[in-house]
C-alpha cells in the first residue's frame, strides 16, 4: 500500500508522573515516569500503525527533555526536539476512584510554551501529507499561538492537508477566550476532530447528540469533521455524507489518551489510503484499546493489536 506522505505534528510534550495505585493522592508513595502530550501521543499511535511521522517541539535542557527525545526516536518518529534553557513541563496524574483520572499541569513558562514560528521546519511541512495540530498549543502562550497559525498558513500555501483536534483544556484558558481562536482554526482546517462538548463550544450550539454536533461543526469548514462521543462511538461528516461507528466494548482502565489514539488511528489510515469507513473503524479500535490499559502513550496499540480486535480472546 502506497503511503501518501508523512504526518507532521508539533506541540508540547511533558514528563508524566502517574500514581501507581488508585486512591487518595496524598497517601501514594510510588509513581511511574513517562511522557505525555496530545500531539506526541498522536505521533506515536500513527507510527505504530505504519505511518511515517515527524514531530517537532521545544524541550528543556533537563532529564525530562532527554527522556522525551529518546522515547520518540525509539518509536521511529523523526524527532526535532529543540533544546530550550527553560524547563520541560510536567504532568502529575492520579485516580481518586477507578476510571476517573485527575491531571495537574506544571507548565507555565515551560520550554514547550516558548515554541516560536522560527522553530517551524518549513521544508518538512511543505513535504507533509498531513499537518496535525491541536487547540492546546495556542493556549500555551501568545508565541505558541502565533506558531500554530503560522504552521497552518505554511501548510495551506503548499497545498498540504491540515488536521486540527480542538482539544479544549479549561485549565489552560477560559471558554470565552478559547472559542474564537478555536473557531478560526476549525475554519482553516481540512480535517477537524472534536468531542461533543468541544464542538458545542466552538459552534455555540447545544447538540445533545454526536451526529448533530458533527453537522453543526461541518458548517464552519473542513471537508472531514469527526466527533468523538465516548461510549456512544463517533460520528463523521465527510463530503456531505454522515457516518457512524459504535464504540468498542472494553473495560476502562485509564481514559486519558483515548482521543489521541483515535486521531492517530484515523490519520494513519488516511495516509495509507484507506476509505472513510476503514479509517473510522481503525480509530475506534485504537481508542478502545487505549482505554483498556494504563498510561498516556506507553501501551498504545500496534497494527497487529488492532487487527486482532474482535477475534479470539486467547492467542495460542
């Protein structure tokens, strides 16, 4: 199967400390160390499904920055980790009760928030099949916001497909500040991903169903609009046609990262030339498998894992 270009993505990746057990945070003494970031999660998922991927961003001159570079390179991702004198941002994650994750950020003034338009590898964007970004990057700082818009402009000028995941984070900016910026990026994108509530935030509508949210969002722009609706599955409006896929029935262990796995699955299959129904199925499977294991990106599925979903429970 011919690959239709590389996936190029960018943003802040952080060190991730996750409590090893469920329960009151103050009583936990054991933590695992990993990395986390929406764009790098998407990059890892797409790479594990066979797509060529480039990621760029800023990391600190510290051990967390070293770790991010090593792990992304180990995934076969072309990694442009710009070393910055600032610190690498950190996430701290714990579950007070099973299936309910709580994430704190320590990222104000971090290396990732200092991303600049001059950091954009223009040649990589020009040669990309898809440029992917999220609504997290423009929330980090005015300079990061300028970088997001500049990258989109460069991609548009080169005729490169732009993919945008709204990914609203209320801990980073207020809804009234975020909505117009996110709406502008939706209007500039070819592929748009959103949760139902995120779609409502951007459109100003109050759809209670994923299909309605997808249709409202599609009116703002984007040839492909996909609404991730949790346990209800997903809804897409592609070239005016509505598509629906039911969610995978799995035991939820850790919900963080499911949306990124979904996006990575969809974009990987799009670069591999699959049709809409196949792309959505791969996305649903990747997202479902991601919530069935702990961690942001460590346990994201490979192509062989996705292909065995729905088969025998025991592999002998």
